[in-house]
């Protein structure tokens, strides 16, 4: 009898303490299937299905968008079905929470069964991504590339460009990394804009919101796709990294766009623009790049070309270190002009003179020598040899 009482007390303790998550309930939770379906622009539908032996009184859905501090909670709808089978769902409308395009959504369920037991179903996650395309994917290390179309190699091309851009940016920006990194390559700018608009956003001044945390680029023409991506990936990654370093910073426009263009490498058309402006004495004063970036398209193009050219002069004369310092100083909120003097110990006027000197076309004889140096050397050499032979 005594043993019976002890056994009963034991059972009571186990059941009592195990109310929150009982072993049977836990095993049941693992048998259930939790999944979600995205309808981009509209929302996400969450489903919980599978066998359950207890009587379910309520199913609640918990979800967290991105790194939001508090979860969104909602009561799921239970579908009548076969006995012993649970079928619950919840449709989350886009407007019900702040649901940016390409956001990661973590979700889990809590089931309440008769007798006040609650069980938590293991957490799962889904990306609220544009579902209008059959995305191809390539995931290697911490970089995943999504693209459309028939080119099987485009993902690898983009992946390689990402790695190259990371190296370039490691040298010229304060240290950070956007990791993991998701890259979406849209087949056209129209498709990209339509996607963002469906999700309540848009492309502004040729840029997507860096707060989305993903790279959104386009490859319109299969023949020139690699060249397009070599420009757009480092550019977009620069904005993403600067945003990650200090999300609230408002950087001097010439610095931010200049460094994004610098990361994408040389651009002959832009160099030509600067050369023409220098030759015609029509360059924009550096102070204007700091304070009042032109709106008029031609002037804005020149301002961008001058910005990247200025950064290249700073890089050539003071090294990558100076570019990193300039970045740190601007990210800390220092003004355009003070940032320049603190980093380079030069006034704006001094810097302008240095920059203009670096742009000055080389004298005609130097150009001739650089272009024809080898031939000249050969000709002079042959004459010398001839002279030596003739002497004998
Ligand atoms: Zn930009």
C-alpha cells in the first residue's frame, strides 16, 4: 500500500511539473508539420497539421519579423477534420505587421490542450521573398545568389563578383561584413520596381532601401550581364555596408556615392567627363560637392565623376588607410569639410589644388614618350648598334 502511495505521489509530481511541456506533448509537437506560404505583396499563410491525441482547445501563432524585439501573436483558425488530426492555419496580411520585402520571418506555435497543457512546436522560418519568379539559387558559404532565366552560370558569376567586392571594400571601408548575404538578380529594372511596389516600397534615385539588408540588382541582357553585375554589386554592397556600420548616419553625398563608384572600378566615360571639365575650366568647386549636390542631370553626372576622381586622388596620395579613416569620421557624424581636414590635414582649398594638379593633362612630349617609348627605344638602340658596327 505504502509503495502505491509513493508511486502515485511520484506520478503526480512528474505530471504536475511537466504541465508546461510534457514528454508526450513534446513528442506530438515533433510529429506536427509547420509550414508557411508567401503570396508576395499580400501576405503569408501559416499552416500547422499532423496527428494529435489530445483534445486541442486553442492554437496560437507567434512570429518575429527580422530582429523585431516583440513577437506578433494571433489565434489560429482550426479546421474541422478527421479525429486525431490537427489542421490549423493563420493568414497574415501584409499590413498587419511591418513586413518589408525579403524579410526573414521566424515563427512557432503554442498548442493548448484539454487540462491546461501547453506545447510549443519547434521554431521555423520563411523569407518574405518575391514569389513571381522561379528563382534559381546558388548557396556557397554565407552568400546565396537568386536569379532567373536560362543562364546556369550567372549565379556563380555573381558569387565571384561578391567575393571580389568584399575584398575591395575591406581595404577602403571601416571593417564590417554583411553576412549572411542574399543577392537577388532581377531580369529587369521594371521587374525589380514592380516587386518593391507590391511590397509597398520603390527604387529611389536608382537605389533600393539598404535597410532591407539584401542586394537587389538587375541583369537585363544575358550578353552583358557580367559587366552589369560588376558595376551594380559592389555599388549596392557599399551602401549596404555603410548602412550596417551606422544605420542613422547621413554621409556627405559625394563621399557615399563616390566610394560606391570607386568600389566598382574604373569608368572611362566618367574619366572623360572630368578631363573635359578640367580642360574647359568647368569643374565644380569642392565646397559645392560637400554642401549642395547639383540636381540638374549633366551637373549631377559631373559631380559624381568628380567625387570618385577626388577619392582616387586621396587614395593615390594618402593610401587606402585615409579612405577608411574618412569613412569612420563621416560615420561618426563629422561634417564634410571638418572630416577632410581631420583625415588629410589639408584645407578644402589645398585639396582642390592637389586634385586639379593630379588631373592636369601630361605634356605632349610625355604622352608621346609613354605611348611610343618602346618603339623609340628600339629605334635609338638600332641606331646605336649600327654606329658600333660601322665604327669597326
Ligand atoms: Zn549609390
